[in-house]
């Protein structure tokens, strides 16, 4: 689906505030709400919009540890299976990227403390194909913003 400037405006408003009303979007883009709804439904059916989420301050809920774990795989055959494998390791693994550079995979982990992080790393090291891990602890978040189009 090719996006026009109105679609981009609508997407940026939804990215900024996923709870914005169709009426408010319609006012901003100069359309009637049913037309805005049709555009949003089309972007959903095309897979451009695939989820609506809330941004959460995990530290206020007791998850005081944010870390990135770089994983070096010893055999590329395990990479395709890793997405299914790591889902069974721990729900504190919130993102997994296949990357270039020193690591094969880069995971983002949000967990309660060093003990729970150590348990996750121990489980990861036991997975087939994991040659080594390297953990980077996050002291603070300098920038945390949504990417607009």
C-alpha cells in the first residue's frame, strides 16, 4: 500500500498517542471520522499498523534492571530456530534482533534485579548453538521516543 501525506499524518498521530479518537484525528487532517476509520482499517489490514500498546515505566513496577545481551552463535543453523527457542526461556526478554558486528543476536531484557538477570543468562548459555554471551547493563535511558514517519 502506498501511503499519502494524510496516511502519514494519521500514523504519526497514532504513534504519538494510540488512544487518540477518530474524531480528533479527523479534525486534524480535515476529514470526516468515517474516512479516517476507513484509512486506519486499511492500514491495519495491510499490516502497516499491527499493534497498539502502552508505554510503561517498568522501574515503577519493580523491574529495576535493563540490559542488552549480545549472543554469539556457533552455527548459523540455530539462528532461524532461536525465535521459538528464546520464547520458552523467559518473558523478561522483550526484544530480539539478528544483527551484524560482534554478535549474532542482540536481546533486550527487562528484569527485576541482578539475580533474575543471571538466571536468564544462564538459561541462554544452555541453549543449542549459543557459543557466548556479553551483557551490557543500562544505567539510565537518555532518549526514549517513538519514531515518527
